[in-house]
C-alpha cells in the first residue's frame, strides 16, 4: 500500500508541475491544436508548440520539431504566477526584423495565444492551446 501511495503522489506531482509554474519566469511549452490567421479568417487544425523561455525568448515549432519562428522578448507586461489559474501576460517581442506582441490568456479552461507582428499588413495569428508542460 505504501508503494502505491508513493507512486500516486509522484504521478500527481509530475502532472501538477506544469500547472503550478510562474508563466512569467518559467520555461513552458504550450501545445496547440489549431492555428488561425485572423486577417484571412483561415483556420488550420495542426499541432504546433510555442515555448517561452522565461523572459528571454520564444520558439514556435511545427509538429515535426522544425522551427517556424524565433522571437526575442523585449519586455513583459503583467504578472501571472500560476498557470493553473486564469490569467494573461503580454510579451513585447522582435523576430530580428519586425516587432510585435505575444499574449497568452487563460480563462474558463480555454487558453489562447495571440501573436501580432507589425508588418504591412500586420500578421495576426491565434493558437488554440490544448496543454502545457513545464520544461
């Protein structure tokens, strides 16, 4: 019985580890199931990941692990100390050429990422997040 209890505690701790992370300072991989081009109204069911490395950078990757886009974080607006709770953060970013924002928002069990890159016309992309994992 002790072995089962210990195994259960370890499993629950591993499951909860991604959800008790400070979104602003932790390295978190956000797994998306849908990508929407807001400008065109096009929606694609596709698996991608967006990983934020604390307050330094983001990597947006395709399902096969190939790089889609890199962003350097310039500034973080807001504070979200527990990914298990509702909250939002806006990151001011640059891809080396263009600047923009990445906003991560969770409310009522729905998590979305809105990426706005200042180009002509602006690139506005929304990711529907299915899960997250602390790395």
